[in-house]
């Protein structure tokens, strides 16, 4: 199946993931952030899987709040 055209999504999108996610492979996260015109990628959390946002909650919350304030 061909990738969906995400160029029509014009709102800012914060994209985050762990570097070892088995449910959503990290390469998919990188691809998603690259294909969203206003996608902002949080660097992949090291040694983190799908729960990377919870493992790195202090860093993620600060980044998310900054994203929402801008």
C-alpha cells in the first residue's frame, strides 16, 4: 500500500517515540515526522520502547508544554 499523503495536514504536530518501540517501529516515526509539513520530531528516547514518554516523562512534558505554548 502506498503511503498516505500527509501534506494536507497543516497544523503543527509533535512526533515522539522510543528508539526500541516494537509496536510502532522507530523508522515509521521518523518517516511520519518527515512527511508532515509542520511535524516536529522529538529525538528518539534512548533505551525506550512504546512507553518512552513515560520513561522520560520529565523531558517529554517540558517539550510538549513548549510545543503547545508556541
